[in-house]
């Protein structure tokens, strides 16, 4: 074990670029469409809209920007409650605060690690007039999107789907990023495909898409001079970066297949240890963005022990997203749970494993051996 020396660092998830990206970027240069208008933008919007089954798409500078505009479209303002997944990246929730709303965190379930629909129901029972829900498909695993959609419809709340991590994952054969009234994907560097940095708002509402496009380009009214009736943002994606996205879209299926192979190799390789892999519903197909393990209750090995050992071999792993209700910045916001804090428990026993699609089978076998050695 101790003789292993890896030549290169193994990443959790890093960009994987092919040659077509460069060609689309070159086209932008050759035609001088290097700013926030151009064919790459139009085509990328069409392609992602078509792929996810949304009639409209607005390409933006980040997933966070897309979430911000989604929160604005949902009409969230001062003091409005928004039910949010508790176990997620802060970018899911921060836009609620940008608009001076109050996130209320909904605990996870063990089945998918995502928002527990029963707990969401309980939250609506307490606050029936809540305007919006932001559900996340964590690590590319779909939440119980049908149940969550039904509950939102029943209470007349807007569903925002944060599919930043789950582009390409499906629930009952339907693409994630199409269950909400407003849906968000991210093209950040570590996601399943990238534009180096970027994101997209997806919706079936034409008016909403137009409004988002308007806000994202500084809310300029139609006038020869600069006329403003509303506060705008500089959130539009560049046509150059959209070119990277077009090239990446050609490889989304390949990236998904490679991610799944990684997940299945971990599942097989770790089967005799007291761990389980991040679970998913039989009627859903994750994009397997990140493979994670959960150490069985009562086992004395901690995720931190594994993380540190991997780090000694230049192998990156990472704790599970720390639940929002435990974040100092969100101290004081309400957290709704069934009693036992599931998100806290998963955080304490889980670990995200290197899931980079450039990791070879041989290197992954080494990762698996190192993990095994932690269990003595
Ligand atoms: C990455 C991510 C975002 C933010 O996307 P950016 O493009 O990085 O702004 C939002 N939510 C989740 C769950 C994410 O993983």
C-alpha cells in the first residue's frame, strides 16, 4: 500500500474538454461575435432547451445568476418564506437572501438524500401561504420530483428546480430541470459539462424567459437612450463561453456513461465494507455527477479519516455539503425535520469520492484499495 505513488493529482471533478469546443470558440472569433450576442448563445439555448424538454432557455453567467432570476420571477421579496433543500450548496439558497426573503430549510430523506416530501408537506401545513420551493437534485440524483410537484401545485407555490448538478438525469424518463416552473442548470467547471463558468434558466413560460433575458442585460427599456424602469443585472453569458458549451453538449451522454461506470466500480469495489453508495430511486436515472459513500451507523471509521488518507496520495475527496441549517450565515432561519436530523446524519457519515471522468480504471482501483485500508 505504502509504495503507491500516483503521478498526478486525482480530482473530485474537473473540466473535460474535447476539440469541438475550440472550433465553436474559433467561429465566435472569426465572425467577431465575442460579446453577449451571437450564434453560439442562440444554439446553446436551443440545444439545452430541447434536450431538457423546456420550450425556453436563457443562457446566463452562472447557475447562481439563474437561481437569482428564478427567485425574482417567483415574486420573492422582503420577508417571504421559501422552502429550500437543507443539504445543498449555499448557492441554492443565497438568492433568496439577495431578495430579502427567508429560507426555511427542509430536511433530507435517506432514499435520495434530497428534500423529504413528507417534511415539505408538514412545512406547508405550518405555513400554507409560502410562495416558493427550491428543490435540489443532489450530486445528480433526482429528488422525488413528482411528489414535490404535487404538493407545490396543491398549495399554489412556485416550484424552482435547482438542477445545477443533475443535467442529464431523469425521473420516470423525464429530464430533471423540467419539473419546476423555473429550472436552473450550471455549467461551472466541476459540473457534468461546463462553459468554464455559466448557467441557464429553463422554463415553459415565454413571458418569464423574456423577463429574465431583460433583467440579465441591465433591464434596458426599448428606447434609443438608456431608459430604466427596473433594476437590472449584468448576467448574460458570453458568446465565446457558449461556444464551449456547444462543444460540451456533444459529449454529455459520454460524460454520463463514464460517471456511471465510476459509480458502479465503487459500488462493486466497496461492497464488502460497512458502507453504501449514495442511493437513488429505481424509477430515476441519475447522471452520477459525484459518487459518494455513507459509512454504516455504528462503524468507528470516520469520513474524515478516509479523506485525510486519500489526501496523502494526492487524491481529492470532500465532505458532503454541510447542511444549510448548520451554516453560521443561516443561523436563526427555521429548519423543519421529522425529529431525527437526516441531513446532519448524512453529513456526519458521508464522503464525496473522486468522480473525475479522466480518472482511469487503474487509478480508481488504487483509490478503492486506499479506502479499504482505512477499514483495516
Ligand atoms: C454549482 C451549484 C450551483 C451554482 O452554480 P454556479 O454556476 O456555480 O453559480 C447551485 N446549486 C447547486 C446545487 C450547485 O451544485
